[in-house]
C-alpha cells in the first residue's frame, strides 16, 4: 500500500568440479558444477527505478539442504506474495524436506515490516508422495488465506490449501481437479477471482 515493490528470486553458484567436491552436504546440484543458493528479495521504493538488497529471508526450519557456504538455505519461492488487509506480507516458500532435491513442501513466512524481515509461521502443504512448490497466496474478502500450489508426482494437478486463522495453520491440501501450474489468483472488482495458470 505504500507503493514499494518486492521482487523475490533465487540464485545459483557456478563452481569448478574440485570446488564442488569440498562442499558441505547436502546441497542441490541440478547439473554438474551448479549449486543452489536459496532465495533473496529486492525492494524498490520508487516504482522500480532503483532496487535495494538483496534481503535474505530466514531458512525454513524443515529445509534440510545447505547453500554453497554450508549454511541453511534462505527461503525461496517462485510465486506471488500478498499484502494482507492488516498490512502484513504473506509469502509461501518451498523447502526440501528430504535429501531428494525434487521433494519439497511449502511453508508460510510473514513480514510485519513491509518485507524487511520475515518470521516463520507454519507448514502449508507437505506430503510423503507429492511435492509442492511455486505457490501463490491470496486473501479472501473475509480474511482467509488461500495457497494455490503447484504439485509434482500428482499428474500435475493444481492444488489448494486454506488458512482460516490468519496464517497460524492451514487445513489439509486438496486437488482442485484439473491440471495446471503455476497459478495466480487475482480479485476482480466484484470480488470474483480470476485464476490464471499454465
């Protein structure tokens, strides 16, 4: 509401093979020599003309992977945050909850200072057989938080999880009954929701 912009992304380190061999594990190496760094946030107070940062969010407690420096991965997500009616920023992030880099669950972080600092709130969706990531979050007119989840190992089903207590807890995730990801929900002037997805 103050006009500032937040841009969340994540990074990679490109290392020589002898450097990779010295890393503390477990780390995510999708291709030889490329190591996942976790997430960061940039912030603009002038409509995107200039950017400040990076702001490194805390790691998700359940995330088992480390960054190239042997530290817990900063939280990350490719999906929309939302500023709630109360001014808090809600951000659903992914976490590697096993050493299998393809297996992720999602968790909620909340900022009470417009994205400068973040606190862990709760688990959003995890499953022993299904992975969740690339999650966007939406606040309904009555204040529920709805997470729109990308799934893996579930025939690319779009999934949803809902919080009715301001992000303290989420109800069990459900399939939405169709394929598609990632998802983004936009409230229209008449309070209907336009859901776009790939």
